[in-house]
C-alpha cells in the first residue's frame, strides 16, 4: 500500500479554491473566499472529530473549535449577531464532550464548559435582553460549580461556595435595577447566608452555621429596609446588641 502523500490534499485544495474564484469572477458566486476558508475549517475540524472514535479525546478541542470557526465564517449576514455564540458554543462542546466521556476522571471540564456556555448565552441574550446578560453569565458559571459539587458531594463540597456566591451575584444584578443600593446589599448578604447554610447542611460543616447566621441577620435587615418600619427594626437591633454586650460585661465581673 502506498503511503499517503499530503500533496494530494494540497492539490485538491488548490483545485477547489481555483474553482470558487472562477465562479466568483463569472458572477455565479459571491464571497468565494469565505466559502473556501469556512469549508476548509469545517473539513479539518471533522477530520479531528473522526479521531474521537479511536479514543483520542483530546481531538475534541481542535475538532469542535474548528467546526465552530468554520460555521462562523459561513454564517449568513442576517445571523451575524449570533456568530460569537456559535464559536464559543463550539469550544464549549469540546469541554462538554470531554466531561461526559469520563465524568469521574475529567470532572474539571465542567468549569470551562459552564463558563463558555454562559458566555455563548450572554451573546444571545444581549441581542434581546441586554439588561439580564450579567445575570445569565454569572448564574451560568454558578450552575457549573453546583455541577462540580454533584460530581462528588463528599470531596468537592467547596464548589458550593463559588456556586452560591456567583448565583447570588446574578440575583443582585437584577435586584440592583429594582431596588436601592442598601436593599441590594441585603439581598447579597441573604444569598451568602443561604450559601453557607447549604455548606452546613449538605456538606455537614458545622462551622458554616456561624457565617450563615451573621449574614442572614444582615440580609434580613437589608431586605427589611424595603418596608416603612425598617428604622424601628434597626433601632431595636442596635439596642438589643448594646444590651447584650453590657450584660455579658457585667455578668463576667
């Protein structure tokens, strides 16, 4: 059997490129260069993807990336606003494939997969719902960390913290448009309290109850600022805190 000669591929590419250029010169085709390069990236990407059948999981990265790039180049002008989402989605697919083909060993792929998917969704959301793009991005990454926690709930409990914080920030971006700064801070503290409460309950970390309690008080006070009697709550809280400090001081004496 003869050894494969790369000059054959190079020659075929020259023939295809020349044919496309001729068709454009004769008025039968427009954007011949885009078709050539887009088709080339698609073809090379598909070649890499065929290596997946042989167990070469690393080929998912160049494969899906080149396919996404080829699709981006071939995208009609009417869909240009979704070009970034297609390209980022192609890269995200490579990490999703790497994760799902070995969820135990390659759990780390969930994080870049979630980040890139969130970025792709932001591109789509920004064209229609620009005010929610920040929430989509932060919430998407937060969900990725919650997914990391679910891969091994005993060893990866730490993923609850970035997952909860990012999800909270996603909610804060929406609350900032509806309420004032102080009330938004209240939602933020309350979200953090829920995060540490999840750590305490799900991961059985007893120390997490303390930050959950402190943050929940701050969050409740911040949310209560939406109500008319918020000033009374603050006064009662300060009086109770001052009385408790003095009580502890004199009882120790």
